[in-house]
C-alpha cells in the first residue's frame, strides 16, 4: 500500500475544512457578533493508528476507506453548549459536503464520561482522476469537554487503554465537574458575550 498516495486526499480534506471553518469564525468577527467557533484543529490519523484500529475491529485493508471514518479528523471547539447546536445547524445547511451520520455523545455520554458531538461527512476532493468522495469526522465540543477528552486520551495512551480503576473513577468525577462548569457558564452566557462585544468594540477603536 502506498500510504502517501492513499492519505493525500485526506490531507486535502483537513486543510480545506480548516480554512472553511476558520473562515466562518472570521465572518462572525467581521459582523461583531459572537462566534460559536473558538478554535479549529485538524489532523490525519497516523498510519500505525489506522492499522491498529483496523486490526482491533477486524477491518480488511480494502475496507479501510469505508469503515474507518476518522482518518481525516477535524475538531471544532466552542465556549458554550449552545454554540455546539449553532455549528450543527450551520453544517447541516452547507452544500459543499454531505452529512452521512451524526453521533450525539452529549445527550448520551459514553461510559467513560466522554462528551462530544460527532458529524461524519462525505467531502468531495478534486483529484487528477476526478472527484473522490472522502469520509471525514468533525467533532464539536466545548472547551471544558475538550480539556477532559485531551487528558483522557493521554491517560489511555499511557495505560494502553487499561486505565486503573481509581484513575477511571477520578476521570468520571472530572467529567461531571466539566459538565457542571458548562451548565453554569451557559447561565451567564449573555453576560459573557456582552462583555466580549464591548471588548472587541473598544479594541477595534484603537
């Protein structure tokens, strides 16, 4: 398998979507309105991770493109839970890709405590051989959810997926604390946004 050639369309998807999502953020700022997007990151899954996932899920090599949905992965991080729903609505309205699946791990959190909203899309990439439909995953989450998930990911890596039960229970408590933080921040969202608007207004005057 020529991995460089195989992954090239995925690299293109990540780069194009990053530009588009950051463009959405800039548009909100130009209009001096609250941007539901705090920041955007993206990555293409490394080859060892692809092979590991294929092995774990018994996916044959010729089915990797269809069955591993997160080879191209984008993450959109927001300030508030409401922002997640605003981004979901915007993504549903876009015409430059097709949504093929949505996974709501916010209403239905995972056992570990993980919360995030995943949108699986088919994105058309222009190649020298014509248009190729590439599957990509967009994760949308708040800053608090992202902080928790980043730390859980590191621990899973350290313990090779076998996190000790004491650490696991602390992680669960931390997930609940992150959820309560999001709830509390939602209650003062209007105050925070008004303060941010004033800040930008004054900053742009100077």
